[in-house]
C-alpha cells in the first residue's frame, strides 16, 4: 500500500508539473507577442503600469509648439490673476484715501471749530473733492506724471489722453493706468484741504476756491512730479538727481500743506478775539469720529502706495498702524506730564501726527523703527502746538502746521535714518538704503528734499495769496467773522435747534 501510494503521488506531481509548464509557455508566448517593436504595443504595455494622465500623454504626444502655446497661455492667466488682485487692492485703497477727505478730515476739522463755522469748514473739504478732481482730469495728472522733466511734467496726458486699461510700466506695471490715475487723484484732493485748518473761521469761500486751484498747479503739481514723476529731481527710483525717499507723501503732501498753512495763518492774521477769548472745539465727538476715519483711511494712503497687493503693502500697513499708536501714546504721555491728565483731543491729535510722520517712511522701515518715528513725532508735535505756537503768537487755528508741517519734516528726515534695503531695496538688491544700512548720505538727500519742499511751499503760497487777495479778497469782513461763516458764506446753519 505504501509503494502504490508513492507511485500515485509521483504521477500527480508529474501531471501538475506538465500543466505548470504549459501555462508558462503560453504566458511567454503572449508576452513575446506583446513585445513587438511598434509604438502602439509599447504604449499598451506601459499603460498598465502608469497613471491614466500619463497614459494619455503617451498615447497622444503633442508637438513642442503646442506645449509652448499652453505655457504662454498659463503665463497670461497668472499675470491676469495678479493684475486683478493688485487692481482690486488699489481701487479699495483709492476709496480709503477719498474717505480721508470726506468724511474723515471734514468731521475732524468740523468738530474743532466753533459751532457757527462748522458747515463752512466742512464745505471747504467737500468743494475741493470736486474742484481738484476736475482739474486733475484736465491737466493735473499730466503735469504730475506726464513727461520726464526734473521739475514738472508735460501735457501728453491732458484730458486723460492715453490713460486707459493698459498699465504704465514706469509707475505701476500690474494695474491699469486708469486705476493709478484715480488713486493718485485722491492724494491731490486731500493735500490742499489740509491747509484749510490754518485759515479756518476767517477765509472767504471764494478766496479759498481760487487760492486752492492756483496752489494745486503752482505748488502741488511740481512737487508731486519732482518726488514721484519719471525724471523728477527728487525721484529715488526713476532718475532723480537727489533721490529722496517719500513712500506716500511726507514732502509732497504734508510738508507742502503744513508750510503753506503757516504762511496763510501769518498772512491773514489772527481771528477776532484770539488769543484773549477762549475758542474751544464745539464738538469733540465729531473730531473723534473724524480722527478714527483718518486712521483707517490712512492704510489706503500708505499701504496702497506699494501699488500692488504684496508683502510691501503688508509692511507699510503695519508700520502705519504702529506709528500712529506710538504717537498717540507719546502725545498723551507728554500732555499727562505737563497737565496732569491726558485729553481726548490730545490723543487724536497725536495719532494724526504719527500718521503724518510715518507716511514717508511706511514702505522703507520695519515695525520697531515705526514705533520710534511715531513716538518722536507725538512728543515733538505736542511741543509745536503748545509751546512754539504760543511763543511766536501765530493763529494756526487747527494746528495744520504744528501737525502736518512739523510731523512731515520729522518723518522725512527720520526716513533717511531708519530706511533699510531688507524692507524695500529701492536702489537695487544688496544696496544700502538708509542710515541703518550704513548709507548715512541718505539723510543728506532727505534734507535736500525737505528744503526744496519748504521753499516751494513758502514762495508759491506768498505769491498766490497776494494774487488772490487782489482778485477776490482773502478774509471775510469782521462782522461776517463775528456772525459766523456758516450764515455769511453759505446761508445755512449746522444745527437748527428749535427753542
């Protein structure tokens, strides 16, 4: 039985071996058939070992030209996406800057004057929103950003010729030139409106309109071109002889308006009863709301000046906020030491002073230098408003010079100290920008820019005031000033309080 069982086992193993060999032979034959040297057979074999996407590529190989076309289309879609993002940010920024004039500045100034002059000062801000916009469309934009002269632009974009959907690569290569144009308009709108703080409660409305129109052409447009325009004397990135760092308008906006405000205050003289009669703000709640709107709008002012929705905009945003906060703290601390308490008026004035001072530096400094610039501006501007103005006796009604003129000067000079190439390599990769980088000569360039801005504002304002005074008159009659400009200039009252 044992031997028979062994023979059966051997027979079974032989049968199984025969079946296995037959199977292997058939498999080898099939594999050999599949390995014929044809492209389709090779693709069929490989298709069982790769992903479906790769199978499609192998089955339908594309010519190099089509691949190049698809890559070009991809590049276009990426560029379009970037342009859309940048354009959206810049349109929002333009709206934020317009909000700084109305309602921000209008409410801030409106609460600081006496009740009888509330509408008059607010109307001046509102009127300039309309007046400067029309002038900007006609010749303003072209004078600021047309041509490549060292002092003033040309007329190539007069009536907005050539300003459309295509970018201007000299200024902002990823957004339509139309967007760049309207964003820069908002800077031109608020700058002359700042001057009205010094002339408040005594300047004729007709004189205001004529003076501001001329001032925009004679003072603002040349300074804007010199600092920001191609080939401008002070342009730091487009061929300026004295490269002055001014990210968002320390010289163009704040020094020019602040110094002009001082000249206006001196030319017009003091308000009736000043300083013997107290003239406190009539509604600090309005001013408080206005200051908060200014703070928010300033993010469009400074961070928007990056002209793109990138990391530089984020850096400028942070620097702006930190500068304002430090200045509000610095002003309040100085006031507390002097008077034993911190006031709401002091806090909001300090915040505005910090926003002014950080404006030229916002795109060139980090958060810690921003805190230093803000703190210095808060303390110095407090001294200008409380000490210097009293010592010289000029009537800068709403402290336009003490905040904007002084704050803009401080910020412009400190920008030369704290600017760093790690934040903004404006002079080229690896090249020093400011004093912290070892380029202390930049402080000298900043000083040149400050002196030119001061000179333009002083000379231009004096000449224009004399011209306007001859044509329309500058100051209202004394009886109109006593009654209030709301009634005498506009026939209205801010508050109709029935008794």
